C-alpha cells in the first residue's frame, strides 16, 4: 500500500509491538499509516478507510517507514 508516496506493508506485521497496546486513541495503532489507510469493510459490506493515503502526514509516513524497515523495536518518533 502506498501512503504519502511511500510503500508500506498491506497489513499490520505480526511482530508489531502495537498489538500489546490497550485499545484506545492513545495506542500506537491510531498513528500507524497501515491502520489508518488500510481499506476495510464495514458491517454493511461497504469499504472505507479512516484516512485516504494521500491525506496522511508525509513526515510521519517517513518515520514509520524507517521503523518498519528496521527491527520494529520501540516506537516511531513522531513530531506534532
């Protein structure tokens, strides 16, 4: 999947430490380009995304790409 012009996995990696986060807006997943831009199907069978891939912040996409290409340790450093 291409997000902000950068190629990412089509789904969340199995070894992502975000799987251990509590569910909620403070969790790691809520900032992740894969989580936010992946197309999913709602209960009515309609596809949707939280964000369109071209709407995701480029600087955050770059930080996540470095993290995904690394060893998935720690957390990506995202600036506000």
